[in-house]
């Protein structure tokens, strides 16, 4: 097993040099030898252009083979990849970049063009797309794609960076090196970012490999790095759907892309859409991993009936530590509660006095950017231990789970309440039939609120809070339900009211 993410991939490339490693959404395939050459070429050229160990690279390149090469090459050069979504608005982008302190930026050419002052940005604004100006940052630039007006003139091309270099040296293992920073949640004033090392990422791949059967005879079809990177370490073939592909919208296209695949990852809503469509998935599938949202028994029963020869694995984890536990469909259906499974090898789980599940292990992140190292992670979930089994019993602090992202209302409600005309603001998760949650923002107007409060607040939110926490609906209520002597907001009663 690999102790270092980068060396693990490169060692697999040496063993499986002629085998296919990566195939993009257009069917273009890169062998393991080509993958290694491009990663090492990228690392060499970055260093020759002044990239120094410890540098952070702001990364906004769409998922695909070129992005994987650039990310691995950056880490091999001693740097850290900082994933940032440009859709959160200028103020949130500014706060996040201030926290990350990048020396380099890698982005799509079209993203530069649409965010820099000029005709493309003006057109994007007329269509309601407001992007932060990447070109205003005091950094070195890398572009993915052809040069376009608005792209910094000296931006380096990812394709040129990745050209092979004769006798490029293999990087030394550095498991303690920061490798990835992922912004997960937080308001504009307090952005929150998880820091993983080369070692913690390698440990995550090793932990997943104890339950997910990957090898040179496997083909993994997914755009999720959680499953794709373990495939590369195992010498498997990783194929990717086209960027932005939505399985729920095109079940037939998903089935066609999975032809010959042995493994894939699906969120429950996508699996439900496939089952609803009646489209048959290929017989080549051996394991389907399900996660990023609760995996409920009704869906598992349907899936097991439609895919009797496929092992369905419900994965529990979070950005801070992934995976924590895995349960099969049979194990979940046989249990009376919401079974998460046994902690995977090396993962430690305990239940705190207040019932919160606390986890730790070699696959846990170093901590949050700018904060002390983490000893264990408080999941925000309430659970009980039945022997060595983890059973979920609820959520702490009214956490909302939407599309695989934990949303903590307490991070956002104070900032929303400070908006003009808002006397009170409460975010509620309203479950749907497949276990995901819609976010409804309930507002109580101040006496001077005036008309159209919901519309004004909704227009202000993209520049105020994390894009992943933006509500699906904003409603105005004359008052909020209260309970107890302390007259606290009764979120359960409000949830019932909003669900109706």
C-alpha cells in the first residue's frame, strides 16, 4: 500500500506502463506511462518557472485528465492544490484567497476571459453570471485551454507544462507535505478550509481499498477523485464522463458510458433517476458505491432488485476524513436503525457524552487552514455504537445535508439577520423522498422591511454566504414557532410547517 499519494500513483504507472490509465469524456485515453511522463514533466517545468516547495496553487480547472496531471504535478513539485469554486461571488472569493495566500493560479481560459474586464465579462453579467476577477491577483498564472482575450499574457499552458522531460527524477516520498486544500463551508467573514497531506490522502485510498475491490482488471467510471485516485494506485482504468454530465438528466447516456465498467459512484438521487427511467445498467458492473447523501432502505430494495449481481456499498464519510465506514445493502436492510457499518481499518470512532460521533485515523486531514492540527473530527452526527457497529441516530446543531455537503445553519443565520429589513432568519432542511434535503430560508421582517423582502435577501445571498448553502426557497413569515421556557426557535415545528 502507498504511504504517499504521488509516489503511489507513479509506482503504479511503472508497473502498468502500457495499460490505459485515464480516458476523458471524449474517449481519448492516456496510458500509465504517458500519465507518469506528464506528471513528472509538469513538476519539472513548474520548478524551472520558479514554483517553490510550499507554494499554494488556486485551482479552478474542470475535472478531466489534464486537471489530474496538473494537480499531481503540482503536488510532486512540493506544492499544494487549493480548490476554489468561482461561483460564490467576489467577496467570498476574496476572503478565501486571502486565507489561502496562493502564489499561483490555474484556471480555464474561458474562466479568465469571463472574469476579466472586457466584452466576455460584460456578456456573462448580462446573463446573470458574476465571476471574480482572477486576473487581479498578484500571482503567476496557468491556463487550461487555448489563449483567449482576457487570459493573462504570460499564463503558462497546461499542455506545454506537461510535455515529457528526459530522465525526469521521481519525487521523494513526503507524506507530511500539505497536498490539497478544500473549502467546505463558512460565511464571507469566516471561510473554512480542510487541509489534507500526501500521507492522509494515501491513507484514505488505502482504507477504501480494503473494501472496494480494485485491480488492473477494473474499470472505474466516475468524475469523483475519491474513487478515481484509488483506481490509479491500483493500476485500474479510470474513465470520466463529460464535464458537467448529470446522470439524473441522462440515464441512457450514463448507461452507455458505463459499458464495460466494473465500478462507479452514484449519489442516491442519480440512482433513483436511473431506476425510474427503466434503463438497464451493464452486466459488467461489480460494485456501485453510494454516498454524499443518506442511502435509504426503499432505494436499496429497488436497486437490489434491479441489480441483483452488483454489490451496493453505502459509504459514510466527510471531507475531513473519508471514508469512515461502509455498509452493504444487505447489512443496512437487515438492521432496524440507520446503520453506517463498522469503522474501516485504522479508523477510530467514539461517541461523546452528548451523543456526537467523533472519528479519527490516518486518513483524517491535518486540520483547518489557519487553525491548530486536528486530534479528532466532530462529525456533527449523533450516533450510538452497537459493539463495533456505528448506528446514526440524528444530527447535531441542526446540520443540513444537501447534495453531499454539510450545511450548518449557525454559520450563516447571523450574517443573514444583519441584512436590512431582516428581524430573524432561520435555515431549515426539508427532506425529500430520497434522503436529500432542500434548504428553506424563513425570514421574519423588521418593521421597516418594506416590500419584496424575500427577493432582496435572495439577491444579496450569493455575495454573503457559501454557494453550497444558498437556499432553494426563501419565505417570509409573520413569526417563528417558539418552545420551552427559554422561548427558543422550535426548528422541528418550523420544519413540519415548511414541509407542508
